[in-house]
């Protein structure tokens, strides 16, 4: 009986805004063959985020309850991976970076606008997978870029799962 009395009402969660910050760093200019052009990748990431968070939009709620929550998701940084060889005379230095994506999100009350919690998550391609791609026929022949949007989508999904698990811990306590 007491359990029923002290039980919390479950919150409805709605989707707020989904944003992908345009890249302006030097790595965005170094993407191989322009395969991950900023406009295409921004749109691809935004669409995939909408598929991951397939929940009703907050702007469609006419009578919000006190416990209704809104989730905003943003991708502030992402990069594809590559390997460059910088040589100064007879000395060469390899410069490499792995595919990586970072998401930031905020959970707030729909009625009051008060932030419940914010969190960030990063997801990087494991070194082993990165080097196996780097030393593959695909890399040596150079017909296609090493990393494409499907790789970025996998990393995005992994980061979103991490964010949702963090939110689950916060909302249960």
C-alpha cells in the first residue's frame, strides 16, 4: 500500500531540437575526396538522430503536464579519420586521426523550462578497427574513402546510447 502511495508518476519525454554544429576546423578541409562534405554529413547526422530519437515532438503538445520532459540533442563536434604523411626533407612524420563524434544533450521540464540535467558523450572508432581499415586493400587502392557515413552513424548510435543511459540513471534517482 505504501509503495503505491509513494510511487512517482512517470514522465512523458518529448523531442526538442536536434542540431549539428557546422565544422570549421582544419580537419573538415582534410576529409578525403570531400566524401564527408559538411553539408551532406550534417544532414545525414541530423536525419539519423531523428531516427534514433523517434519520439513525439515537444512543439505538438497542447496540454503539458508538470512531469513532461523535453530532450534536446546537439552534435558539437565530429570528424572522419585519415592518415597523412608529412615530410620535412628526408624525415617523415605520420599524422593520423580516428573517426570521432561527440554529442551534448539537455533534459528539461516542458512546462517550466527548468533544466533537469545535461550530459555529453564521445564515441571514437577503436584503434584496432582504425588500423585494420588503414592497412586494407580499400586504403591501398584508394577508390573509396576509408570512412563513410555508415561509420559515423555507428559512432553516433553508440554515443546516443551512452547519453540515454546517463539520463536513465539521473531520472531514476
